[in-house]
C-alpha cells in the first residue's frame, strides 16, 4: 500500500474520444486526499464497527493529464501499539479492547484506569483538516495527526488539549477566504462545566506573527455555549457558518459521560453510551460571529439527528441552513461489520432527508403567538412564534435518501443552488451520486452496475463562470469481473463523465476528502519531480469493446 501505483487508463463513457474536449479539463491540477478505515483485523482480533478500522489514506494527484495514486496507512500510536501486540489493544468507539489474558495484574489495572478516564485513540480515519500550512488526519477525538500530503507520511501527534480544553472536536471545520479555519469541540466537565466551544485558527502562511508553527499556537476562542445536560453533552459531527453567524444544532442524541466511564468494566463499547431521546426537542443555537453571543431568539425543532450540514446563508433578515437529518440513530448501527456483511436489502435505517430551516433573526413585537415569522416566498420552512417568544421551526424537505453533501465551497455561507451527494436507499452504502438543483428540485444521477461511489467532491474551474462550472471527483469501488476500482471525473454542469482512471490497487470504501489545488501547495511539484513513478500514463481513451 505504501508504493506509488500508476494509473492504467482513462476514457470517455460513450467511447467517443474528443481530444480537444478532454484537454479543456487540463486546468484540473492538484491532489485529492481521501481518508477512511482500511484494517479491520489484527491477529485473531477483529473490530466490531466499520468506523473503527485503522485509517488508510489515499491521494490522487492530477497534473498535465496524468493521475498518480498513492495509499498509506496512518502510522499513529494506535497503529504501532496494535501491530506490536499483534492484536487490537487500543479501544475505539464501537470496539472495546481488553488486555491479553497473559498480562500481569498491574498491566490489567493500568488498562482499566485508561478506560475509566479514556485516553482516546489517535486513529484519525475520518477526514483531513488544514490549519495554516499544515494538513492533519482527523477523527473526532482530541488527537489529530499531522500528515505530509505529498508522501502521506505520518508526522506529529497533536493534542487539542495542549491549546484548548476540548475532549471531542469535529472533523468538519469551515474556512474563510483568508485561510482562517473555524471549528468547535466539547469540553467535558471542565471546571465543573460541560460546554461547547467555537474557536478559530488563523492562517500561518500570511506574514507577521501568524507565521508561528503550528498554526494551533494562535488558536482563539470565539465563544462557548453551555450544555443543557451537565453530564450528557450532545453529539454533533458538523456545524454551519454564514458571513455573520454560526449555526450549532444541539440535538437530543447524547453521550452519557458516567456510563462511558464504566463501559469497560461493564463489558460494553463506548458507542452504547450514546442515547437518543426522541421525546426531547432539538435546540438550534444561532451565534453572532462578531460578538460571539447568541441572538436573543430561542429556536427549536422536533427531535432529529444531524451528521452533516450542507450549507447556510442569509437573506432578507433570515438565516437559512440545510442539513441531512435522520429520525433516529439507526445509521450508526448499519455500519457494524456483521450488518454490512449481510448486505440486507431491507434495513432498519431511517431515511435521511435533506431539510431546509429558516430562522428569522429579528423578532417583530407585533407578531401574535401562532404566527409564522418566515417571510421568504421560495421555501415552505416555517418558524411559528410560541409563548415566551420561542420559535418552533419546521423544515422544508428538499429531497430524501441522500448523504455526504458537498458544494462549490466558494459559495459556502452564501446563497447557493447546487449540491452533490451520495444516494443511499435501502442500505447505508451509496449506489449512486447525484446533483441536486435546489431551485428546481431536479436530480441528475450517475451510477453504474456493481459500482459504489464515494463522497462527490466539487472542484471549481479557475475563473469559472457559474456555480457549477467545474468537475466532480469521486472514487468508485468496482466489483465487475476483471475490472478494478477507479477515480471518476464528471463535468459538474451536465453531470456527464469526462474521464475515469483505473487503479492497479484495491480501493477501500472511505469517508471524506480534501482537494489541494496545485497553486496552493508547491510541494506537489517536488513530488512529481523527485518521486519515481513507473508506468504512469497520459490519460487516454479505453479501446472500444
């Protein structure tokens, strides 16, 4: 997995090769990083849950019509400890690791204490984050791992706790045009309080004081939000951001800290300490980016679970945000390995829905209880005034059976029209990817028999015209006889295939990715100049069958 693997070939789906047409996409220069689990068994021990697998990183470098693929395992402490012991010895969220029966009593006591006050794993297999000039593999613990995006070499282990008291941090930050990163994490019972903390990390590629490395040395707290349950903080995977606001959803899907502290002793995994409370409301926190304070209006909606925000924007005194929402926590259960192996056509997973909420920012004292305060004509989302001034927010459903949303990030925090997502119907594994026109509700899909695409990533054409002027990249697992997995390039406007590049290595189902444009990372040029590549080829048409 650590060697560079050359691309075999690329082709137009209709086999009608148009050299001039393809060369119009030569602006696609850079590296797509992908991250996800890759090892599920060590010795005679096996992980229970797909999310727990040890991280396998992938890179696809596009330059002058060539694509170079590389993959490498994240060699963190978790990887090294497991491999040295030849068994799983570091616990993950869905898999509790127990000591070898041959270990002495002292070792067992140490293992017990480590799980009572857990020192979380550094198996960062969810996504990549950029802080300043550095790139990190990340999951949702307080540990991230610096990675060389050129060689995929595992570098420093970084503990958020060194810079900020947070035990859990999302793997979906936001970025401003100036390179500043925004993220949020949970502080569990820090000084007797459990709270959510929004923070920013200024770019380190600018001049002056910001040049300090790592960029996390310049971390600044924007605000904190108290948890409504002291020992049961809400689980969250992402948050929303506009030009003037942050949107944080405090959902009734909670991590019981006391149960988590005793999970090892009770012989259960930490995931069992997450509980959904369908009888409780979901709180929506709208936070002013300039003041760091919540707006005076209290927003809430019915119980739901959100993993991924799509986008958010402001218009006519409203903050509008779109999310992928579930009615229950069954999605997590669908990724237990025994469930995935069954490949059941009838699952118990609730249908994920892309929902739009509209939050009026200003209250009108003349509005009566029971009146809808949303004045936008293009959405059916409502915000009904209740007693004490609270607003009950009901969403508009834009579409369903979708996940892993990506947009043209140049439109992040702004009014937008297009979103690219995976299609999930009866199982949690995607069988299609789609482009949704939010205005017309038109869906355009790509699929192929016995193929499973990953999260679609939009790459804008430099100086492009229009929101969807660019390409969409997705990696595809291919089980057709005699064929291998490939990376697919789609024209974002038409959603038609431009090219594909087959791998001579096995691809794994992954989670999330990050694209580094060539002009933003000059080391990619060093990579292509000094790393030997055997048999890499200029993209060419596959011979017609």
